[in-house]
């Protein structure tokens, strides 16, 4: 060691002083002899290599003396409890309960259509009328007959109250009046069927039959399609093994790939029936549709919260290894000083994973330092140097 230090000092003095009895570098440059300059360069390069070799030797000796030789470099993270939400990833479709086809209730010619596609309508608003086939005229006649029957009944009642006339005359007048009123109401009901009205507030999505078309009740005679986009929901089938975790009121995230938009909502309803075909139950998630871009049958990717731990210890999956017995383990850093530690192997039990993080159920305690970077290249009981 002393010889090495002495050699290094000697070389440095030679370089600094230009060597005893030798021509100085400045003199060689001033002389300008190319061969001499090249020879001097070769000599200095040799001295430089010797210096570098000596420096490496000194580094190795210093490492041995300080005990830092060949220590693996690692980083650590502290095991800290935090809230852990696990989400089940599924695919669903957008639906609305207010998406219906409107059929006529009576046969006849579509006399007048009052709306166009895209029109917003109110509940009960008149959409179209059908030729009533004389029901209106019949109603007017029945109203006249009912008015006469009412007058006859009222007069007969006054006489009966004065004990004038027979009871049978009173009862007959009352019966005629009630029958006339019933006939009027029946005709009104029939006439109302000639008017097609909106069953709820929404948008006319399609006008299926044109004005002048002959329509009749039944399949194939749809006149309008009306949709309400304000009460939308996503329907998804959830496997039965998640029955206990997926409950009404839990958080749900809905992503629409086409719209590139995510909506955070809650589960509003869970089904009470397991479909024997796919062993799944149905779940509904309400979806706000403020801008109206969400349409029925739109595909959605749904994330349902099926598990929550308020104080879970989460670690990256990349630091977990597995032994020959199939047990999972991590390395815990037992500190010897500020930046030195011993790596101890710890068998762990893991739970659910979300992204790159996994929940540790047992084997790691709060506050312990887990080796992160460098965990794959160390061994049990090995000393390591902590970078962080």
C-alpha cells in the first residue's frame, strides 16, 4: 500500500514538473519538432494509464477498509396502511325504461301528424289524430239524449220528493239517465282513442307512419318512437360469485369508449334472480346524461366496487417472488445504519390486486421497510446499501 501511494505521488510530481533533466513541454512546442511532440504524447499517455490503474487500486483498498465492497444497491418503501378499493371490470349496455313505440288504439286513416323527428314533447301532448269514423257525431247525439234523460230524471225526482207519481216512474227515469251517461262516457273513451298522445316527456326519435296511412291496433302499425334520454342507466350481468360484494349503493365507474368519457355513479339496483344460462345476476347503474350524448344501446366499460379495506397495506406486484413450495415472499430491510441494512426474507399472504398494487393480508407489519428496486438480485441475510 505504501509503495502504491509513493508511486502515485512520484508520477504526479513528474507530470507537474515535466521531469528532471528533460526538455519541458513548452520548449518542445516552441521547437515544433513533430517527432518529438509525438514521442512526448506517447510518454504522457503511458503515465495517464498508470495513474488510472493506481486510482482503481486505491478505490478497492478504500472499499475493503470501509466495509462497503460489493454491497448491492437497493431502494425501499415503507409499509403504510391506506384505503383500498377493488373494482370488478365488466362490459354493459346503456338503456332507458322510457324508450317505447307508440301504437294506435283504433283503426282508421292517420288524419293529421303534428310532430316531426327530433321534436321535444310533453307528457299528454297531442301527436297525431286518426279519422274517428263518425264517433264524434255519435257522441254529439248521445249527449243530446243524455241531456233529455237528465231533465226527465230531475223532474221526476222533484215529483217523487213531493210524493207525486209512482216509484217505478222515478226509478225508470233514473235508469234511463244513468244509461245515457254511460253511453256518453263510452263514446268519449272511443273518441279519445282517435288522438295519439305522448305517454311521457321526451323526444320523438322516429315518425314511422306518414299522414294519410291507414293504421290499426297491433304489431306492424307503430306510429312513433319516443325516447327520454334524461333517465339513462347501464345494465350489466355480474357473475354469481360476486353476489356478496356487488351491492346497491356501491361506487361504479362507467367509461364510454366512443365518447372517451367516464362517469362516476352508484349501483341503483341489483337483480334477485340468477340467470341459469350464464350464472349471472343483473345490475343497473344510473348514468346522468346532462349533455344528451349518451344514447340507448351505447357500449360501456363498467368498474364495480366489490371490495373495500379502509386500512390495507399495498405493495407493488413487481417486488413479490415465489419459492419452490409456491409461497410468495418479499425482502424486508433491517437497518444497521442510516444507509445500510440486512435483507430478510418474509413469507406473505396476498389478497386482491388493482393495477400494479396488491393487498398484503399477512407477513408485513406497518412501518416496515420493504426492498423495492434490487429485490430480485439479493439473497437472504445479505447486506445492502439503501439509496433512498
